[in-house]
C-alpha cells in the first residue's frame, strides 16, 4: 500500500489542480478573481490553441484537410480518435462532444502518466531524497499548468520522451526506440532523442571500443518520422506534407526569437525568454557530470535546438527540458525556501493560467466541424 500511495496522491493532485484551472469555466463565471470572461463556458478550454486543430486531424485522419494540418503530427489525433470511440462504447458521448472531450481527457490522463513515471524514475535512479515533492514542482511550471489543462500534445510528448530516456539508461534499447518513435509521431523534436542517443553511443565507443548491436533499437526513432511521412503520403498524397504545411518550422539562427518584426513573435517584451535560456543552459552544465549520459546529451541537443527557435512561445517549446532542469536542481527545488515561495505564488500561477486561457482561444463560430 505504501508503494501505491504516492502514485494515488499524484493522480489526485493532477485531477484537482486541473479542476481548479477549469473552475471559472465550469461555473460559467463572467467575473472571476478580477478577470472578465465574456460568454464564459467550458468551450474556452476546447477553443485553446492548438487543440481543435488536432481534433480536425483526428476526425478524418488528414484525408480531407489542407496541408496546414500536417504540422500537427498524428499520434495525438490517433489517441483522440481512440478516446472518442471508447466514449461511444461506454455511452459518454450523448451530447456529441466526444472528440472535444477526448482531446482534453487524453491530455489529463497523459499528465497523470507523466507524473507517475517521473516519480518512478526519481526513485529508481535515486535522483532525489524527495521524489514526491519534486514531482509536484514539475507539475506547477505556469506554462505547463496551462498546456496540461487544455487540448495539447505536450504531456504525451514529455511522457514518451522520459519513457525513452529511462529505457535507454536501463539498456532496453528497443523500448527506447519504440517510445522515441512514438515521441517523433507526437512532435517532430522527438527526433532529437536520436541525436542524443547517437552522442551517448559515440562516447561509449570511444571508451570501450566495443559495439553493442542492441543499439540498433534506436533506429525506431527515425522510422517513427518515416511513418509520419508515409501517413501523409497515403492520406494527402504528399510525402513531404509536413515541410509544405506553411510557416511551422521556426528554426532560423541562434537567439532569433529576439526579433519583434517576425510573424510568430510580434513583441519586444521578451525578458522571460532570456531567463528560460539561462535556466536550461545551467541545466546542461549541471548535468555534464551525471552518470545518466542520455539525460545530459538530450538536454544539450534540445537546448541548442531551442536557441534557434523563432517563436514567442519558447516556454512551451522548451517544456521537454523542464524535467531535466527539475532533476538538475533537485536540492534547490525541494528546499524549504523554494517550496515556501511556491506556496506563496500558487494563486499567481493560477491567475496566469486563467488569463492565458481566456486570451489564447481560436475564433470558432461554427462547432460542427469539430463534433
């Protein structure tokens, strides 16, 4: 029972913390904590970017959608479709909102899985003396609180990434490749796992001069990307639909986010981005000496890629680095000082979440394409 209890409490925490995010919209409050919410309702959660776009992909699986939807990779839509079918079976789709309900349900359940996996890894690898508290810290990064409460693939991607890293460190290379391949089918940066593992293998080769043919399991990662391209070829008639989907590949040059004139930036108020860069640079440096080499190399490769992103939402794009930062600075994040401050600003984190959700909505007048 003691072994199960932390997983139960983390599951409960995910559900309760998400419910608090949903609260103003569930009760249809038009004034909440000083925020004005016009025509308040749960559709604010449904309308948050980019959730409905994944629902569109889930409905016909790219068969009749513009190539723009190829930017939204297929694993999350597959889970949405599966969740909707399950709801039909158990009779939870009486109002016809099955796709939208599934979009959010899948994300919340993926967050539960992520929290439990993170806690398990912390304990298994003895990365901290306070694994439960450190997992709580993981869950309350403000930007993560938002994306795990609406329709978004980040929780799924982070779960698959951590599952792949854990499997690699346990020398279960086939599993590492399988989880990595699914990560690539969720979000394209999953391919960076292959680069990180290649660097670990190169380091091992330099030290041991021996080849382990089990390493070939990581080839499932690029095969996952190939699978995405084959799906697009079959459904859209374009093998390279992802690259032809419009302005969605934001890799330009280092620190290109600091350009207010670009489409996906539009502001010069970017001090927060600088602090994310500092945090994750320090994460890479701190993990340099860890014996879990894939953690270091993944942090290094992902951080370097993040420097090239020309998009305002660096906080979201860099989320896969957040678990690595929490691990790197576990003593700080579990200190009484930090936990006291976290408790003090928790309401502020929720204010951020409510404000962001009210702002970040798609202008949907006709819901029929999403039902």
